[in-house]
């Protein structure tokens, strides 16, 4: 995240599994179905959003329950999705209205699908409410699409582009500790639209400061603790001169993301 967002949709499929990410076409990429034993935590319904998620009350929190995000029609496929739509984040207030799963996770598999509606669309997926996997159209740097933010290059070649669904499939291994001291960094392997783009990639720190999530304010993000965290879906809103996605907009008063980030399905199970 860490930049202003522009027009994106993100449906989430979270899994924390007792099975490896083996590259099976049926288990990877856009449209992958929840595997046996997975817990669905977003299905495009209001019921599950309220049941499984809450706001992350970090230092920048400005909203209040119930969650203000909306259920809307999927603009590309059939069904409904969850759309970030919380005015508390207007003006680009970072961390003002992020949602996080009520459950905290240690080692897990994640499947997440997202749709960028306009060039420059920017968001992120936070593993353990710490480590960001970037969603940023047009950026091929270490801050770009599919990067473990600031730690790997962007695997931009695997990106389907604006107006098309994309998917991350991730196996995440939390940091390991002994007597309160980190002995092994967190690590992930990731497929982007079915293409393997990160393999056993260590993650050094939390980036973005205290509003980024757990441990973001500890020693500049380097003070990682042995505290499980949930999956976080952030929202930052601001107005800008870019074209708006008017299907959900009201002209210049519409927040800068247009359709914003959405989720249509999330499932999870523990490793």
C-alpha cells in the first residue's frame, strides 16, 4: 500500500492449510476453489463479513463498528463482492479503516484474487497484519505489483492487467523464536496467476511505520515479535483528478479509488 490507491477490487481467498502449495491448476490462480478443510471467511455476503472480520484499531484508526464496507455486484463476473467504502479514510488516512480477521494465524496458505479497475490502482495484502504483498498497477519496482514490499522485485510479467481478475496463492511460514528472540525470519512462497514468482523468500521487517500493522512501530519495523496476526485488508482514500469508476461513484465527491478494493471469497485452514 503506502501510496494513494486508485480503483481496484480485491476478492480474498484465505487458506491456512495442512497441505502444500503444489502448483495444481485446480488449486491455483483465478477461480481456484476452496480446498478440503478450508474455512471460508469472505463469500461476498454481509453475514460472513461481520462474522469473521473487524476493524484493526491501530494508532491511525478513525472508524467504528459495524464495518462500513459494502456488498456490491461483481463488475466483471456474476455474484457479489465486498467493497471498501468507509468515509473515515477520506483524504488518504492510512490505517483509518482497515479490516482484519478476528482470528490470528501463524503458518497458512492464502488465495487472494483482485481486480484493478483503472491504471495506477494501488492496494496491498498484509500477512499476519505485518508483511505486505503489494498490489500496484504500473509499478515494476520493489514497491510494485506482486512484490514482497521493498524486499523483492515485482513479478510484473505474471500480471493480467487492468480490468481482469488476478490471483495470488501464497504459503506463509511465520518467524521462529527461541526465548523471545527471533531465530528465523518469516518466509513465503508465492504463485501469481499460477506462475511461481517467489520461492522460500525471507521477509525481514514490517514496512510503513506504526499504521502498517503489528510491530510496525517497533525499532522501525525490525522489532518483530512472536505474536500471531490476522489477514489485513487496508483502505486509504483520497480525492484526485483521475477518472472515476462511475458505476459506484458520485462525481468529485467519490473517493479516489472508485470501486475500491473488494473481496468475494476467502478461505483458510492451519498448516
